[in-house]
C-alpha cells in the first residue's frame, strides 16, 4: 500500500515538474515578454498622465502608426523567407505621387484608390522579377528601387505638392467605423492582420514560408516552389505599401516629395521587435501585433510627458536590441537546462 502511494506521489511530482517546465517555457517566450512590457507601459503612463488612458485619445493615436503597421504585415513573410524589402516607403511615395497626379487630372476617389494600389503592385512585381528572375539578393534590389521610386516622385514634384483631392477620399485616412470612435485604419489593420495570420499559420502557403526560411535548399528539394513564394511575398509588400499610400495620403490630404521618409526601417523594426528572426524561419503574427501597439502607445505616452524625439529613438533602439538578444539568451539557457537534465 505504501509502495503504491509512493509511486503515485512520484508520478504527481513528475507531472508537476512537467507542468512547471511548460509554464516557464511559455512565460519566457518573446511574445509573452512583449505582452508584459505592453501592460507595464499602460500602467506606467496611466499613472503618469491623466490624458493617457482616455478612450478618445487611445483610439485617435492609432492614426499615427497604423500605416506602418499595415506595411509590416507582408514584411513578416519576406523576412521569414530570408528576404527583405527596404523600398516600401519609396513605393508608398511613388503610389502617392501617382494618386496626386491622377487627382489633379480630375480622377474620382475609386480611380485614385485603384491607381495607388496598382502602382504598389507594379513596384512589387518589379522587385520580385529582379530578385527571383535574375537571382539578385533582395536587399540589393530593393536598395536600388528605394532610390529609383523615391527619385521618380521627387523629380516630378520637386518642391511642389499635390493637395487637391476629392472630399470623399479623406474617409480612408480620417474616417471612423460607422458611428463609433474606432478609426477605419485600425479596423482595416485588424482585418488584414487576421487574414495574414490565417495564411501564415493555417495554410500550406504559410508552412512553405517557414520551410523556405529554415532551409531554402531543402524546401526546393521537397518540391516547394521557392521562387514563386518569394515573388508573391515581394508583390504583397508592394500591394500593402499601396494600401498604406492610400491611407496616409488620405489622412494628410497631400502628396509631398518627402512623404513617409524612413518608414521602411520603422516597419522592419516592428517585425524584428515582434520576434521574427532576421535570419528567417521563426516568428508569428501575434508578436508583431503586440509590438505595433507596444511601440505605438509607448511613443504616445512619451509624447504626453514631453520626452524628446531622441529619447524615443534611444528607447526604440534598446527594445530592438532586447528583441534580438533576449530570445537568443533564453534559447541558450533552455538548451543548457535540457542538456543538464539528460546528463542527470
């Protein structure tokens, strides 16, 4: 009887130990660390400023980071496959220029939106053909197209700006969903995030993206159409840059030569901060969504407390370094613990 009781206790201890290991493993995942940081940001700034935890302010401040968040979504797929697109802000500028030109020639809102999206897709196809057709690294191609697309926009605009847009066009960047105070941009981002998350985590396309990121050679030998997937990813980056162009141009009501300068790096920052491995093969949508709101509300709170722009850049830099270092250190610690358990 006592031996049986002893066996039951041992089994319970083993189960408790396994449960504890599982809790520690989940709690030390980068996405959950981001959630803790996000909660910490909300608590800190709620106590530091009476204007932070205001529903109207919380909703309205999302206008400042939704376009970048939308550009970050397809960037996840490109980076997961070991590629990168640093021309998306210039694609946005080119799309905005095309929309401004069309508007100045009398085009209506549907035509302006269609032109913005089409130019984005065309820029993505241009990048995709050079990367997959001529076997040129994505960073080299998009570095060139970054200058090309921005240069075209600046050459035609010089120091001028397009400011004459139809009144109905303003809804995309300034409107709210129905009678609520929820910005249309926020709703659109959440819908797109759900779609991209479903594609990445629940479809064969997503599994192929992970396979390419882990080893493109092995994926190719397994029958995965590597070039087709990489091409599609770059076209998606162009399309989403076109969507961001529609939203941003609509929100500010103008097209200027310096529109969205530096936004490509900010979108990439969101992806890396969200836990997507820059070497490919690792990451998920959830981490990037948390990173979007963490960084957005962190900057909003720092702005309320009159932190300088330099302070915000330094804070973002620390977070980015943490996003690279902490998961790596945790993985090494877990591997060491696993080895010690096997040797015990």
